[in-house]
């Protein structure tokens, strides 16, 4: 009986130790997504970050961290050289071959949804908080984000007809590349009280100037990182756009990419800024 007690006690201690090791939280993290980086900063745990991708542009301090490349073209060597315990990414980070190589090197890879939705924002916030053993703080952060979104949407004048917004990624050879259905841009436009001016296709594609005019957008939305003021003036006067309500009323709205489509802690701010811009006289 005494031997059985000793055996059981040994098993319990052994299991407890294994559990403690399994639950040990990572102390060196590389982030391969700007929204995940923002969440870590919002939780005041930037001390765990040892590297980030190029979409991690906010807060500005993140830019000073070692870079691992663009989130969809991660450098395995760059990640492994930082000796992290964990790489956090979204489902559109990659390529998969690189992530598999990183995992094979003994680095844990945790991926979150890349879909553009408030549910995804919550998933990322709570998920990162749990990794840092900060679930209560994560819950508080999510409630704060949710409140910001609700307050931003309360300010949208629902009595007005939803404004038609066309997002232009770029213009090549005279054909604008625009956002269709099932894109982060289309979702942020919807959350800000607008409707996407084009539909019937998913992702991004080039459309003709005739199709642009037919869409009759009342506002043009672009990424501020990709356009200068001189380009804005030329764009609004150019063929196609000048024949739309957006061109005639010179309504072109710009915003930084990480804020517009990051779907991170600042989503309430993005909705507020866009809705105000869409509906200003």
C-alpha cells in the first residue's frame, strides 16, 4: 500500500510538472500581422515582442523592431534568427511552406482568422490575451473596442440614403483596380454606413472606365499611403471619375491601410472617421 501511495504521488507530481510546462506562457513573440501587434501594445505587453512584419506600422514604436518581411512573404531565416518562442499570424500570413519550416524548427505558430468582421477582432483580442495569461485584461480591451464601435455607429445618420463608395486600390493603364464583395474594404464601408459601389465579384479586379461611370460612386476611398495630393487633384479630374458624383463634388477620402483594413483595436476610430467623411456636406 505504501508503495502504491508513493507511485500515485509521483504520478501526480509528474503530471503537475508537465502541465506547468505546457501552460508556460511565451516570453519572446514575433508578430506577422499589424492588428496582432496593435493588440499586444494595447495590452501594454510590447516587452514580449522581438520582431514584427511590415504591416505592423502602428504604433510608430513597432517600426523600430526587427523586421521579418511582408506578412504574406515571411522570411523563415528572419524569424528564426530572433529565437522566438512563438510566431503569431493570421490565416492569410505565409507562405504555408515557410510557416511549416518555422514550426519544424521548434517555434510555436499560432494563427487567427483573417476575415473582416467584429467577431474576428474579438477572437484576436481574446486569443492574444490568453497567450499572455491576460484573459481579464483582454475582455476589458474587447469591451472598450466594442463600445468605440457602438458609439461610432450611433453617430451615423440613418435617415440619409446610404452613400455609394468606390474603393480604388490603384490605377494601371487607365483601368482602376477596385474592391468587390468579400473584402475588408467592403466590410469597413458597410460598418461606416456606406455601400460598396460595385458588386458581383469577389476580391479586387480592374474595371473599365465605362463600368466606373456606370457605378456612379458618391465617394472615392483610397489608401493614403499610396497617393499624393497632386495625384488626388489629377484623379478627380481624370476620365471616368470626373463623370461621377464623387468626381463632380471632389469627394475623395483617404486613410492609412492599417487603420482602414486592419480590423484591430482601432476599428471604432476607423468607422468614426470614415462615416464622418462619407456624410460631410
